[in-house]
């Protein structure tokens, strides 16, 4: 787990690492209540950092909510490291 990050950031990076993450998995992964996870997910939705992917599950009942990094506005800023030094992109 990444150290020094907020819950919202931890959830985002977990979804990023998994590529597609069932929403139900997050509570067990972080040991938090569904309400706490939902608050963090709501913030990520408002910032358009994550999106819900339709589930292909054809079974009856509630379909699992699959979360993924939003493919539309997902732009990342980070340092580019090379042997001669670093530059910002």
C-alpha cells in the first residue's frame, strides 16, 4: 500500500493498479465501511477521475459495479527521469 496518501488517493491508485475493480472489493481491501468507501468514490466521480464500466454479468440480481480510471480526461503529470537529470512534462 502507498504511504502518506489520502483514502481517496489510495482508492484511485488501487483502481488504477487493478485496471477494473469491483466496487464491492474496496471495503474489504481497505477494511472500511461501505459508507466511507462511497464518500471517497463520490469525490473521485465528481473529479471525473474514475468511471463505472457496465458489467457483463448476465446473472439475475444486482449487477456488480466495476470501477476503472476514466479513459477520457485521464492525464497524468509526473517527472521524466533520464541519466542526464530530470525534466517536467
